[in-house]
């Protein structure tokens, strides 16, 4: 990742959203939208540009569950484990994805940065249970077999 280019892009977000403390969350969201996570190199730069302490920025980035400090894969798969999905057997879907990709609860991204598999408390798609998303596109009535078919399709696209 070219740090100078990253700083230039961040400057664009700061110009658009402002350099005041009240703009921090919006700026962090824009950065994460672009990079799929918040690279560690942004913290000292943002602190300087927004006249904040690095710890303040880090505090916001770690407080909100939406922000990630770790690189994510090209395909972010979220498996719902809310009540409706859990009752309709979302756990075997998650287990199958993790086994196929060599992932676990603590290792959520493949080494090639192709896939990230996460669980979420609820996708808000209870009527479609068990549900999962890939890059925010919802897939309904999933089974371990359907998940493997989808994984195969994603690998072919990549």
C-alpha cells in the first residue's frame, strides 16, 4: 500500500467532511469503505491533520464494532447467528465455511486476503433464515452445501 497515496485520499475525505473532531467517525467510515479496514498508518496522520491525540482516534476506532483494525478479504462473508438463523441451523454453515477456508473464531481472514468469515448477532433478515451476506448481498435459506456452491462461484469470479 502506497502511504503517500493513502494520505492524499485521506486529505480528500478531510476536505469533504471537515477536520473537526465531530467529523472523525465519518472520516473513519470513508477510510474503511475504501480499504475494508483502518490501516495503522492512518492514526498518526489523522491525529496531526485533525489536531487530535492518536489515542482519541484509536479509542473511537476500537469502541465501535463496525470498525476493523485488521485487513479483511475481498469477500466478507457474514453468517447470521441470531435466534431465527441459529434455530434453523446456521452453525453448520459457519463450521463448513471455516473448515473449507482454514479459518477459526480467532483467524477470520484467509492468508491470501480473499475471504473473511464473521458471525453477526442479526442481519435483520429473520424471515430468510438461515441467512448470510457476501459483501452485504443477502443470501437466504442457506445450507452448508449452498454455502460451498457460493464459495466455488466466488472463487471462479476471482
